[in-house]
C-alpha cells in the first residue's frame, strides 16, 4: 500500500511539473489543469452569499436578509468507486422580514441543499463533480461584487416562504407561497399553486422579489431572538422527532430550515 501511495504522489508531482514547464494553449491547457486538480488529494474552499427578500406593503417596501457561508472539501481517490467525495458545511439562517403589525415573513433554508440556490443561479459547475468549480465559486465575489440577481419563483431551490399565526407556537406555521416540491415540471421547475400574501398579511401586500448576491459580510445570527423555541429543537423537527413527514407543514420543518451553525 505504501508503494501505491508513493506512486500516486509521484504522479501528481510529475503532472504539476509538466504543466509548469510546458505551457499549453487554450482549452487543452484548461483540460490538463482540470485533470491535475482531479488527481490532487484534497481541494477545499468557501464562499458567502446573501439572500435578500423584499415585500411590498401599503406602508412601503420592507426588506430582510441573511448571510450564509458554504464550505466545501472535495477529497479524491484513485481507488474509490466514484473517484471523489465532497463534504459540504453550511452556516447561516433563514431570512426574517419584519412587516410590523402585519407579522413576520420567513424565507427558510433548504435543509439539505441551501448552497444549491447559488449553483442554480450562477451555473459555474457542480463542485461534487468538478474540482475547478470550488475555486470558481470562491472567487465569484471578486468578479461580480454586490450585484443582485432576482430568483425565479419556479426554480427548484427557491426558498420556502412561511409565517406564524403565533410566533411562540411553532405548529402555527403557514405557507405564504404554496409550492409543491413533488410537482416538478420540465427542467426542474416548480409551479406556484397559491399566493397567500394578502390573505395572511393584509390587502396590498405582495412579494416584490427574492434576490441573491455574493458577499464577504459576516454570517448573520439573529433568528433565535425572534424564534426562541428553536433552542429546544436540538437538531430535530418541530414535531420533536428525528424524521419528518406528513401533510401538515410543521411536521416537515426541521431546525435546519431555520438555522445551521454547527
């Protein structure tokens, strides 16, 4: 086994030296760099993005935002069946939009894929399959700055928008923009079945848009002050179970939909 590991390390070293000593043109060089990265034992990186939600009300627009951090570590192996393994760690929280006496709107995190809204928006590749994509997302803020992009409500990773009839009662959660994730149409799009903004928040209230932008700002940690009962979930669903299912929305929501800091 030691001989095999030494051979792999030597192969990576020789390939790197070849690329440095013999510059190659255009796409051929890019493909060789990609191959070199695929042979590297570990590729890691991180990026931050801000999700911004703007709601139009008779009193004027109301805005809320949250900053999240995505860390990626892609381990490669010449001896595994897949040839790679990528670990994703996410820190961040749901967006809270304070509408005053009308209530509060929450744009939740995808429990398993809060980072994929970035992939779907900027389309720089999937770090699970492409080592160079990790670097591309890490450098994205330097290239696009604070430019905002409006999310299409039909996109697969559009955030779930909810509110609570009573902020102290987690089971009183209601969906503000009803989308059925099982109703996936062509190209991974989901149809909005019902817009409940006026029904929940009052006449003249509507969603202006959900926006995403890359950022270098500090990760936000504020939602616990709005929903203190999150501290009692301890990594479980609102139902206090370790798995979630059922027709009621509260049975399907996990602490990870509201915050992830571990």
